């Protein structure tokens, strides 16, 4: 967009940089939108458009709905958002979804799994002896090593990276880390996810 001549703001939202799904991301986004609006006015440009994808759609909608900001925006463009948090994260882990009673099985992105479990870490039913912070650091390391690399989305391509990171963890932490990468026994990640979502209610009701 910038190369095509548009003036572009690409905000780095603190929650998203920390791989957190949090309502406060909209507040950070609002600061940047105010800056863009002021810039557009000063430069006599048309009203700014707000564009977002995936989990960024929620804060974009929240900002566009604000009485002080919405009227100052020219457009809201969304791609790949979601309307049901539980269903979305279940799909990210299992590749299964339902629509109007019909079960849908489509390819999921395996690289997203660690972030799902990172956001549910405090609600996972694990032994108190497990060092959750060590597992969180390992999941973040996995994201940093794999995201943005399309070739690692292929079946099994990311596995050596996960196992290399897992080797640095203790036995309990290693088991939880691999579960969060969906590299545990079949069905184990889905069962852990279901239990965590039940424990998390209503923490994600805002979504």
C-alpha cells in the first residue's frame, strides 16, 4: 500500500506483540487511529481507512464503533475475522468446525497452536510442579522460529524445531510444551483445550 502511494500506519499493539488476545488491544489501536485522523486532517487527505485481518478484526471493529472515532474513518476493511472465540480456537487445534449443524473438516495452520495454549495457560489443568513460565517462553520461542515461514506449515515440517526446543525443558514442562504444539498423543490437545475453555469462562466473553 505504501509503495502504491498510500500513507500507511502499521501499529505494533503491545498485547499482540506479547501474543495475547486481550480487550486492551483496542485502546492501543485507538491511539494510532487518532494520530492517523489528525495527520489526514493536517495534510488535507481523505478520511483514513482502517484495515485488519484475523484476530486484529476484533480491536478494529471496537475502534470503528467508538463515537469519537467511527465518524472520522472512511472505511473499515476486514479479512478473516471470527465471531465465536471457542469455535475459532477449537478449529486452530483440531481442524474441525461446524456450520448450521454441518461438520466441516479443513486444513488448519499447525503453527498457531502454541499461541492458543499460551492464551489459555493459566486455565490448563496441569500439575502445580510444572513451571508454566518456562513453557510460555518455549511456546514464544516456537512462534518466533516458525511464524512467517510458509514451508513449515506442511505436515511434519515444524516438528524438528519443536523437539529441539523441547529438549531444553524438564520432563513435565516438555510434555506440556509438546501438547501445546499438538505433538502429544492424538486427542490429548483437544481434551486439554476443552477443559481449559470450560475453566476460562467467562474470561473471553468480551470477544
